[in-house]
C-alpha cells in the first residue's frame, strides 16, 4: 500500500457568526473531502504536546510521528535544511521574519506578504549592513527568512509575530531566560532596532508605500535552536521512500531531516493563489514511485492569520476541488491501493488570528480498511469518528497500520 497525507495548514477553526455559527470546514462546499470521510474513518488528533507552543513546526513534527521533546531544536534550524544552509555545532539558527510595524504597533507578521524578489533585496542589504563574523542573514520565501548566530544561546523567550498583531513591539522584545543568554538577547534586540533604521526608508519600502502596500520595516526573530538530531521516517516506520511537497521552507526542512525527497512545484506560493493543480500532479507522480507523500498546503493558515473568513472558506474549497478531487479520482484507478489521510496541523481561528492547541479533525481512508458512520469532514463530525481522540505519534501508527 502507498500513503499520502494531504495537510491543509491551519484549516480547523471555531464557529463563526458570519457563517451561521458554522466553522469554515462546515460551511465550505467540500464534496470530495466529505467523500473521503464517508469512505474512511475519522477522529480527533492532539498535535501539540503539553508545554509546547502551537506552532506549525511542532504540529507537523507530531503529525509525522516524531516525539517533539526528543527532536525539536527550533524552527530556524529546520528551515535552514530546506535552504541548504549548514548549521555548525557552535551555531544557533532562528526564523527571521520581515514584518510591518506602524506607530510602534506590529501590524502584521508578513509585511503584507512581500514578494520573494523584494524580500531578497532587503535581506541582502541587511546582510551587508549588519552581517559579520557572528551574524548572518539568509533570504528565504516571502517574509520568511533565516538568521544564524555563532555562539548564540537558545535559552531566550521569543514571541512569534503572528501571535501578537496589534501589540506594541517594544513590549514583546526578546528576553533572556538565564543570565548566560543575556548577551544573545541583547544582540538580537539591537539587530531589530538597527533593522528598523535601515528598512524604514529603503527604496523598496518607499515604493511599496507609494503603491498602498505595507512596508517591510523591521525584522523579527523567533524559534531559536541548534542542529537537530532526528531519525528519518524511513528508519522510524520502515518506509522505503518518500517525498514532501510544500511552498514553505519549514515543511521542506522537516522533510529533509525526515529523509524525504523535496519536490519543488513552480508557482507554489504558500497563499490562496498557489499552484494547486501543479501540487496535485506532483503528488500523483511522486506516488507512482514512492511509498509515502506528504502534501502540505499553506493557504488556509495564512487566511486565518489575516482573519479573512471568506478567504479561508475559499482556500478550503480550493483544497477540495483542486487537490483532493484530482488525487482521489486518479488513485482510485490504480491496482495498488493508496491510503489517503486529510487533516490540518493545528487550528488557526479567524477570530484569534493565531494558532491554538485544540485537537484537529482527521480522516484516514484505506481501501478495504476501517470505516465508521461519519459522512462529512469537519471539527464536530470527526468527534464521532471511529478512531476517537488520539495524541501525536498515534496518528502515524494508525496510518501505517496494516
């Protein structure tokens, strides 16, 4: 049997008055995802271990069957793997966002979803002005970039910018948890302030402002860590081969450490305008040769962070009609059975504009496998599913169970 996980990042939510007190998953027209639910077996999954922040890095490691406490070393080091940036034993890596600040307030975590081309110029100029033998900047995708520090101490408290829109940035600066980490915290806070002086009137930002777009006028660092030590999925679960398809460095980086081949799809943006059809076809081609495919779609999470209810519904419908439909119809004609699992990694409620630790709905469909009476896919229907409520690594164990 072959296996594919289709993960709609952040698509779980809470009831919304605008939608008649339905969640976006309940409200959206999703006949193909519902068909998978009807054919398969559903349940609820806790992806965030106790004591961990509900970030995508934590949730996706859990979905893939890792014990987070044993392997997690920060988001930056995972993204570095995708970017081809080596992390040496004496180095610390961190996610480095380009964000928009207005009147001292964090307006958004994404600098208005700045383009790759604009961001690359800004990061290159920051490296020129602020980079040295200790600090190095590396350009990633859109607002998502990497900072590497020699001798950095990860015992610091950093606030993810997508958790605090509308907050004065000065109240959520980096803090040292132990005295030995104070020089690292001081260095990072100094870099943030210096970046603001460099970026505020940068030609890229003056042009963006003239066009009515948000400025990328500050960096924001978070999720520090060292190089992780992880077994591959092939070692953990006796898989022969696997691939990961995603628009974002985090998921691709997890895939690298998990021993999966990274498949790049032209036009994959991480937003609602991503190349859904290209991703679906890439997943189908990967399934022809690999045992396992992890197909990650970021769009619903970004819509949740923006609090855009209509957009979130649309991204879920796109996932249904442009991803699930194509894959379900194709693999149903194959002689070798294909197991299909559909789930988010965590909720990103539009009302909160950030992640929560609530359990997420999942469905696993195996031809001739376990079935239940659930006929639709959403946060409430899945509670009645035959798999019940499970935690972390149990999902991969169920998925691969023969």
